């Protein structure tokens, strides 16, 4: 059973904003998720170069690790959809 969406003015709406820092309808007209997630093509933005220098970034193990990080990373929009 799906819960009804809170409406502005209700205490649930205010509670949601207090908990998540954004209003319930903040993502209402979102066409694509603007927040970037880690991939094998942009991992340098997420992992400090000091750590990367000791890693074999071409190995299958590294690529699998990046894929797992991507799957486990949640954007703000994904977290909102889960709420």
C-alpha cells in the first residue's frame, strides 16, 4: 500500500523538509538526475590522487570495485525517491 504524498501546510510536509533539507516537491519537474555518480571514466573526481597512485586502475578488480561503488552510491534524488 502506497502512502499519500504530503501536501504543503501539513506537519508531514514540514517534517520531511526538516529531515531532508528540501521540500517534498523539490524534484517534481526533474528530467534527469544532475548529481554525478562514480564510474570507470570519472573516478579521478571521487578518489584522491594520493590513493590512486598506488592502484592498478586498469585491472578488472579496480573496475569491479568502481562498479560496486556506483551501485552503492545514492544521489540526493535517489534518496528522495526511496523516502
